[in-house]
């Protein structure tokens, strides 16, 4: 499964940071973030809310555009090692320059330079989805959306929202999403992970997104499952993340197979892979064990993902061609 070409739509740039990279950066800067790590050297957290705290502490080591250049390279190297040929990463002006547009441009320049380098060296394509942070509130989301709108283009192709799903309502962020849509950005938001089916309906009705981050709790509402299938809403499903955070007890209990059977377009991603002790290879292996999926099944998921990718037609054609090259 490791060498199978993969398309990944849902990762967080900082959340994908290899722990050794963050530890090294903290040492260079003389920062003490030892509470972030478990004895085995990985990230340590108790539950989702503690995860958000640990995530912020780890992210606090990333303070300059140069740090983000190195981070982007480290993350893409890891993804490419697991066969990822196209990846979308959530990145945020909240963490890159505190929502100041000129600072954000500098961070972005560094990230984009690293992405170009990775593409030339490893063939992996990166596109960026700017995200606002839900628990920072709607006012900050407006500033984030303005940064996204100003930098929309070939690289920044989407806008979304992450963070604590139980903070406020999707609709509170409508201004930010409208602003991003007007700038030509394509939209996704985290919903139906910690929030129930209603959070998915709110995302579709109030923010008019075309993809949903997670969305797995749609399974609790039959009418919603039908609605997602009919409207061809793509779910960015991150099974290993859901299981690590205790949303489902085991891989067999994860609803991804039931959603697929009912015609919902599902895709597979890792979310914050080192935090959840996962990789794309591990996701595929566990899903193959749980549901008997084979390489052909995974190719189908990857084709769905390529069609749902927030990229231009020329990039999509290149990605699809690579997926098809594995045909016998
Ligand atoms: Zn996520």
C-alpha cells in the first residue's frame, strides 16, 4: 500500500509536523515544550480539547517564515514517502503572522518556495486551504478570510474552518466564507466530527461549502446521508484521527464503509498524522483489514479525491494521469 499513489485532501500543516522536527526547533530556540511529548518521543494528549492545547504549544515553536519553509519540506517529504502525489493542507494566517496581511505574504512565500522545491524533487503537489480557527471567533475569522482573499490564486485555492466544533455556530462565520467565495476560493469546513448531523446541515445551508471535513456523523441521520449522496458532497474522512480521539472504538465500527455503500463520496486523509500515530499507509492498511478493500477500491477513492481537489484542471489532469498509470 505504501507505494500506491494517493491523493490527500485533509491535513493541517502544523498538525503534520514530525515531532522530532518540533523538538529540534524548540531546542534551537531554547523553548521548553517538554509537556508536549510522550516518553516515546511522540505527541502526548488526553482528549480532543487537550489535543488542541498541545497542538498550540507545539505550534508556538514555529515563529518565522523560515520555520515554515523547513516545516513544509519536512511534511511533504513524509507524505511523499507514503505515496502521496497530491495533498491539500490547511494553513492559517492566525499562526503565520497573526492575521497581518504583509506578514502572511512572507510566510506564504516561504511555504510556496518549499512546495515548489518538494514538487521538483519528489513530484508531490501541494495546494493550500486557508483556515480560520473556530474557537478564535467570527471577528478573527473575518481578518483571516481577508488574508485568504488577498492571496487567492494557483496555490491558495480554498478556504475552510477548523478548531473546536462546539464553539459557536457555523452560521456565525458566514461573512468570512462569503468573502472567500467572492475571491474565487473553494470551500470546506469541519463538521460532523464533534458536532452531530445538524452541524453538517448548517455547514451546507449557512456556509454553502462543497466539501465537509470529517462529516462522518451524518451516519446518524438517514435523510442527511441521502442528501449528501444526491448533492455529491465530498467528505474528507480521517478514520485514524476519529479512532485516536475516541469518536469510534475501532476500525470496524467506523462509518466510512456504510457511507460509501449508501453512495456518499468519501475520501481518506490523515488530519494530523503524527498526533494520531498514523500515516496514509497505515490508514490504507487498517481500512483494508477492516473492510476488505483492495488496491482497486483505494484507486476509486483516490479518483474521487482528485475530482474533488481544489486545484485547476491542468493540475487535476496531471494527478489523474498518475493515478491511472497504475492500471495494468
Ligand atoms: Zn482536521
